C-alpha cells in the first residue's frame, strides 16, 4: 500500500456518524436507537448545505456522540 | 490463500480522476481482538486482486472496555504487515475522527478494520444508471438483527396468507 499522508487529518470529513448498526451492535437495540443517527444526519445535512460552520458542526456532533456513548 | 500468504505487489498512486465517487463506501470489519485482524488480510488482498474493490484507505479501530475508540495506523499493528503488499492507499482520505466515528460500531473490547473502498463490482450498475442520466445515490448496510426480524415477519405473513 502506498502511504499518502504521514499523519491523518483530524477533522470529520467522510464519516459524520457511526454506521446504522452501531447501536444494534453495542446494545442489541433495534430501531428506537436510530434517534442519534437521525440527529447526526440532520447536522451533516446542515453542514453540507453551508448552514453550519465546521466548528459548530463538530461541537454539536461531539455532544450527540458523547450522549450516545454514555448510554451504552 | 491463507494468512501470511504473499499477495500481488503493485505500488503506485491511484489516479484520483479514475475513482468513481458513486462507488466509494466504508466497511467496518470487526474481530474479537487485534490479533484476529490478521485473518482478514488475505481476503482483502483477494478482493483487490480480483478487481472487486479498490482500497482507498485503511485504519484500525480498537474499542476499549470503557467504550473509548483508539485509532491505529496499519503500519503500527505488526500482525497486519501483509497489508503492506496489497495494492492501495492509506492515510489520504479518512480522518482520525472519521475512523473513530466508524469505530462506534465495535463492541467494547473488540477491534476492527475501517476500510474505505471503491466498490468496483458495482461499476456496471453505475454505468447503466449514468447512461440514462442517473447514478447510484447511496446505500447502507442493515444491522443483521433487523434483517432477521424482517425475514421472520415475512415468513409469518406468508404462513398467514397460506392458512
């Protein structure tokens, strides 16, 4: 494999939310666990449309993920 | 091809103009521990060699018992040395945060490869869609438990229709 960068960038770019199956994998829960993914989808949509700054997007996203992690 | 079997060696940059953006997706493959990740390398190498996928980036995510996700480069994981001989690129597209986010799919205490691929197998479908002005717009791997539930529900519905 060819290394393109020695150090990875840190900002979210391609994967704004965990895979849909993440909650299922961690907790065995089904559809009710979709809410955090929905929130992240909404945030991503706002960011992609230029309605959120990157900093605000990252901050809100971190809040959703922290809440998610605390629950599981 | 078993673990540790040499694979095709072909280094060189992937031509970014040649990547079909409609076909790029990430896959998280989880194993019970870091050591087990080595068993994935030959399969990954075969998929690349067969032209099914093109590797655009790879990283390792390890989820601790406390739920925290650590990101490691493949070069830092000794048992993944076989990946060095696989054609592809590493480090250029997924950010640290991307890999950590994808790593939320891991159960605490497990490890996984986060692989960004161009799914070459879908190229004919993409071409067909583009031929009529369309394109592949997205997709999502469905959690297995949901699929199992849906299959049971379908079977139950079939039974009810027959009775």
